[in-house]
């Protein structure tokens, strides 16, 4: 088929139907591909995320997690494919999409010369929100920052700034909240405070789409997880489903100075296999990183 024939065939093809809202489905992603020159950041990503779900996109740096969020929040256009949030096409109806989402980016972009209350007030005024004073008070309470409302953000710890960033994203009462690496660089205690905040949102029915490379975070928060590797979705399911596919237990042992792993279906199997290994051994339950290693041969690892 030459170019002229291909053009005629393409133009004669019926248009693809719009991505309409299906009751219970909040996010529809239909074969999204994103290229940056010769680099393919996303490769035909397809997902359906349900209303009220906490969905985690898991993968190492460069897997395509942030690119996915940028497309879904109208900050970047896909090379091909489509996506819709609440029935609104992210390319054709960007304003309608922005009206129902909140975004807490990985970078802290608060005004550090303003107080917490002032940061939220400026944001609320830009979005022309009603009952702003009451909403700010409620959001600061939800984020555990009521007592610091009149303190300058520059004096906040990293964890407090992160909570304020999420609070700002919630000020518009979004149907969908996007969290890009919400606990990166935070110590374990502060990380768990963020987790509590996300759990409260889930109880209130907010759909949460988060990206993370922290295995424990995905297992603690997410109703379902998608694992990205080099722009491709390689696994999708609940944490328990994904771990069950590779085995419930892992035998770790040392060999020639390297740590080796054997995935086992039961603790008894791991114990039996350990009898032939020398040196220190560990038998533990499997986690999502074991799933990733099984599928790709690589580790997810923390951010640099």
C-alpha cells in the first residue's frame, strides 16, 4: 500500500468513539504513547481506574510515571492515544479536567515567604473558590497543620511542606487527586503521616492516583498497582495478586559475595531449599519488588 492508498484508507475509516464516562470508572487511558525525540517514555499504556480507588503506579526512575501524570493533568500531550478523566478528554477538554482534579507534584512549589494560610488563600483566590476561609480551616485540620497556619513555610520541615502541598491540591475538593512521589526524601515517621492522610482521602471517596518507587508505600496504600518498566505496563493487579503470581516467600542467601533470591510457594519450600545453602540465609514474605525483579531482572530502588 503506497502513501496515497494509505491516506485514502485512513480518511475513510470511521472516527474512534469518544472516551465516555462509565459509571464507577474515573480514569480511562487508551493506548497512550509518548515520545521525546527518539526516546519512548510511554509505550501504549492502557488503564481503567475506578472511582474511589487508590491506584499506585510503581517503577524505577525513568519508567514513565511522571510522564503519565503530566499527560493526565493536561501538562503534556501524548504522541498518540487518548485519556479521559470523569468522561472529559484530557486533550479536547483540558479546562473541564482541571476543574475535577488536584495535583501535588514531586517538586515543592509553595511560596516559602508566605504563611501556610496565605499559600492556600492565594491558590483559592486564583481558582475563585467560595467559602474560602472555612475551606482553608478544614483542609489545614485534615493535613494536621492547624497550629502552624500562620507560620512562614520557609520554617516548615520537609514533611510539613509536603502535607501543605497535598492540602493545597485538596482545596478545590477534587474528584481525583494526583500525587507524584508524595513521600520522596522523607523519613519513615513523616512518610507514615502522609499515608494516614491518603487513607483519610480514600475513606472520603476521593480517587487517588499516586506514583512511587517505595515498595512498602504501594503495599500499604494501594487497592491496585500497575508496574511500569521502560514505558510499558508489565503487571497490573492488587498487591496480593501480584505477589501470589511469583510465590509467597523468598529465600535470600549469599553466593560468591552476592545476594541470591529464590521465589518459593510456601515457607516450607523455602526452608527445605535453605538446607543446601551455606552462610547466612533469610526467609521472608515476598513483596512487589520481588515481582519486579522476576519480570525484569532489575530492582526498582530508591530515587537518587
